[in-house]
C-alpha cells in the first residue's frame, strides 16, 4: 500500500483559549552569568519584596548539574558545585519561579492564557534585574510540554490521524502497522540565531507527547524587556507549530467551539 501525501507548511496562527488543554508544563528559563548573591537568603528576600508581596518562598533546594564525558577510561561523570535553588510561588497566577545563582525560570502546570503567564514572567525577570542585575543571559528558552490523552491514541495509525497532522506521523501511516511506541526529535535553526526542537511520540497507549522548545543560546545582555520580547516571538512560533501538528477537527474539540480569538 502506498500513501501519497502533500505537506502544508507551518503558517503563523493564533489559537483561542483551550477548554481542554493538553498542556502539562510551560517553562520560560534564562540561564545567566553567576549571581552569587542569590546564595544568600537576605538577597532572595529583597527579590520577594521587589515582586510586591505577590510571591512567597515556597521551598529551598540544593542542586548539582551532572555532565558525562567519554574518554580513554570510559564514561565519567562530573558534578558541578552545589547550588541553592529558591522556589517561589505566586498563588494568584498559578505560576512558580525557580531562582538560583545561574538561572531564573517561571513555570506553570496550570497554564490557562499566555498573557497571564507572560505578565508573571515579566514581573519576575524585571525584579531579578533590579535586585541582582545579572551581567548576561547565556541561554533563553521557552518550552511547552503537552500530553494528548485520548482513546484514539491507541497505536492505530488511522486513529492517530484523527488527532494529528498526517505530515507529523507520516512514517506510521506509511508503514500501516500498529504503533507500539515512538519518540522522535527534530531540531531546526530559526531566525535571529534561535533554534526550535520538536519532540513527539506515542509514549504509552492513550498518551501522545508533543514537546515544543524554542531557545536562543548566544550570550546577550540581561535586559528583562528584551528577553520577554524574544519570549513573545518564541510563543508565537510554538503556538503555530502546535496548531499545525493537530488536525482542525481535534483543535475544535480542544477549544470547545470553532472560535479562535487569541490564546
């Protein structure tokens, strides 16, 4: 059996608010040159005060980054120096923050609307700039992890095609056999020295992963306003790819109607 497919390009597209959103985590993270002041509780308290009292310290953790190198002696593991990570919570927005000497991140597992998440992240980044003034941002990334939980994601390629763009699952359709599991990753270069990674696959019967990650890894000044403008562009790109990856019929199911008025 031969399948002939025509693939439409990804076009800019905005979505309406999803009443049945598959989003499990939204994450905006800036890695920075060292800000050793954030090892001190007093400096973190200044950050909380700069945020206007809407955030509180919810947790304090110690983190070590692990790296692996392969050499003549085989694979060797190296751990970075321990680093304190302060977890802040903003109950009114459902957004959390993770702040350390090397990064600042806003994340939400109750994301409902981009404008709300963007506003919380903008407040956080601006407060970090006022309190600690990191010299550089070495990496900025915006990531959305979605899990499509639907009985049609049972491994039957034709049923998957009711949810997903045939261009995304072309190998499964071409092989025309039940999919026991899949995971693919595609990295592409974007404009403005940015990059985009698409990870997707059937992780278990009934659950299809759609993980979208836009990022910029060229060092630049830590300017909160400029970083959030870049995050806006990342969001627009991710939203367009998300809409492209799904069928129109499934998108209408997720929105609950056929109106598309800005997510």
